[in-house]
C-alpha cells in the first residue's frame, strides 16, 4: 500500500513540528557564530611524536581549543597517525593543559585499549576530572566499516562491552565514551540520510549496551557523542547537523528517557579534496566549515588542503586553523531553506535507521554488505552528477610540501570481515565509482 498525498503531508507536518520543538529548545545551537562558540579542533596525526608535540604547541598558541589525536590504523588517519602505544600517548600529551582544552581520541581499532591508557595517564597527573572535556572515540561500527574487519566476533564484542562500560562508569569518567561516527560513510560517498541513519543505528546499539551494563539510560545517554562529515554544500551540511539533533531526541524518547542534547563533532570532507586544485580545496573547506558553524556543531576540525598529497606540513595545518579563526569573527546565519532541508533529512534519516534496524542493527548490516551496497549506489550518483561540472586545474604551486612519513596500509588481521569503505575523492571520475 502506497502513501497518499495526505499521508505524506501529515507526516511532513509531524516532522516539522517535532523539529521546531527540539531545535527551538536548544538556544545555544542557533547557528550564529556571534552568539555561540564552538571548539576549534586540530588533527594530530604525525607518526613522528616530537614533530606532533611541536605542532600541538603551535596550534594551541594560535587559537586551537581542541585536539583530535589520530593513531595508526584509524580509518580517518588516511594511512598516517601517531604510533598506537601507551608511550606515544604519554609523550604527545606531555605538558598539554588537558583541563583547558577538548581532547578527542579519534575512532580506531585499539580505541578501547587507548581509553585505558588515557585513564591511567590522567590518574597519575594532577588534573581535576571535573574540568576535563574528553571523547574516547569508541565506535566498533565505524572501525568495522572503515577497516573491513573486527578482531573479535560481533557476538563476543557485544557480550564484552557491557562489562567494560560498567568499569568506566565505576570510575565516574567525564565526557564522551561511545561515539556514533558517520565520517567513514560520508567520505565513501554516502547520502546525508544514509550517514544520519547509520549514526542513529550506532547510537541505538550503544544505548542497548548501556542497558545490558545496567546503567540508567538517562545518565548514560550524555556519554554518547556523534562525529560526521561536512562538505561544501553549506545548507545541506547545516541541515544534516540540525537533523541529527532532532533524530537523537526522537531516539531517546523512544527509549523513554528525557533527551540529552547531542554532542556533535564535524570534520570537513575528504571527498571534497581535489589533488590538483589546492586553492579550490581551501575555498571548499571554508564552505564546509561555514556549514558546520551554521548547523551548530560543538567542535569542528578542518582537513588541511594538501592532504591529498601526503602528510600535511605546518603551513597547511595553519591554513586549516585560520579558516576556523576567521569564522569566529563573522556571523553565519541559518535560513528557511535550511529549516526545510532539516525536516526532510530527519524524515529520510529515520527511514534509513529503521532499514538498518530491520537488517539486524548496524554491525550485522555491515557484515552482510547492505549498508555498503546503498553507499556505493549513492557514490555513483555523486560522481556522475559531478563529472560534467569539475574542471581539471593544474596545480600552480608546483611541488606540494609535505612531511616525510611512510603511509601505512590498513591492518588486515581480524575474526569478522566485511567490505571496507574507502574515501571518495573529487579526483575520481564516474568510471571509477564503486
């Protein structure tokens, strides 16, 4: 039975009313840079720890208020990343004022062990836990989608997580413990609705894990965070962030808990990076950052514009930070178009979430390849739509400076495997579509 026009109109009215209730109650997310501040987050992904330490000092001195540590093997490290050891974590954070910045560990295969190392490191210091702002970056689904494998079975993972979560809650840790990260899907060419639906499915799985750990969901939900990608479509990026807030509220109400606001980290898209158009990359990054600001992201990271050539060096990272610093001096307002897009994306994202739930949840859906199949179809449409619009530009800058670093391939060990999703760059042509 197909929906009638009246049914569709009624559904749209319900989503619009729900979105107005949610977004109207979050005054701090009104989209105006002049009325709110976000965390300007810089990526720390250099395998050379001493160089990374110097970069941290430079970033903090120039206005960064957050650090995203990316370790070797992380899906969003793009082949680079800090050494994945407790020693490297301790060295890179030595002297960093952890009680005055936001610190996020980016999702990677050893996120669970890294969380233990970070807790051990903090316990040896003189930092007041109440002053910390942390994200531990644990999201098995993003790791599975980005690397194509898990080191234990889905059943074993789901059985072990509740005990781990109970351990963390016993220590009364602050910040985000579990994350629902949509960037792997985003960079692979997913639609906005697909990215939203996958994040919501991850968040639903996290809530069920908290239930199994016998944690009261009303207290556990604020420890779930989100990470998503933003591209150079300002209105669509802003609407996606707003739609995520609406969807997170609806999901929590479905679990019969008073909704906590979503904590959202936005990162500019790898799929808008074009190897031979560095100037255009800067402009596209600025547009993507503007969309994140307009949408009310809590923290934002900008990919350096030379990342398509290798590990970015200091000047490219400074440009990435300068984009955010520039935004702090200008208001970025929302529009009626963004509000309409928000309602549409919320409805479509919920439908994708329900589809994933019917497929058994996000991990079984990834294992069976259902999500990947839909992302591939979306990627083909993106490439075909953009093939006639992109002009090839020679790189006027000549040789692009990058840091000396060996690019590592993704790890291959595992117990459960799926089709890995890889970034879809602007340099791709329609014939290369997945």
